[in-house]
C-alpha cells in the first residue's frame, strides 16, 4: 500500500482513512494500519496499542444506534506525518451531533499508519462511548 506518485503518503493515508471509514468498509480501513499502531484517541487517555487498538476504535464507534462519519477539513503534511482538522459527524440514536478536533497521523515507509493522536474537547451535550473518554 503506497500513495500515488506526487501524493504525500500521510495525506493519502488520512484521505483513505476517511473514505474507507465513511464507506463502512472495516476490512479495508483496518488494512491502513501497521500491526504495531498506537492510538491516543483522545490524547490524555492511556494509549491503545496494536491491531486491537484499531479494531477497538472501529467497533466502539459503530455500536447499536451510533454511526460516525469523518470529514477532513484541512490536511497539513510534514515529513512522515500529517496534522488534520477533522470534523466528526455522528448520529447517536437519531440525534445528529458534531465533534471537531485536531488529529496527528504518522506513517511508516510502507505508507501504513503507525500513530494516531486525536485532540478534542469532551462534549457536554452528548455522551461518547467510554472507549473515547479519558480516565
């Protein structure tokens, strides 16, 4: 898996992350991540490690009555990373919600995502799955 020629690898990884997530293609989405990926989602919660971290992120976002879509607003690449202003749109038991944050993605030489750091304020008007709430 690698970015098309002329496309920054981290930018491509973020674009694929959103596209595959929004298509609800779990298998293709999981293929974007290195087996040793680290998720800090959100920053401030103990990091989640490895394939189970990616699987947990997916499985805890798509629970009964909860669906999220990802909308990168701006992607700023540098070296092997990209900073992203990300808009998360959710439907939580029939209620439309939005959560905006800044996310940092790092990729390896193969273009796989090795690190995700998500910064966002915890919402007060709706409750997130505990998987995404700092201790």
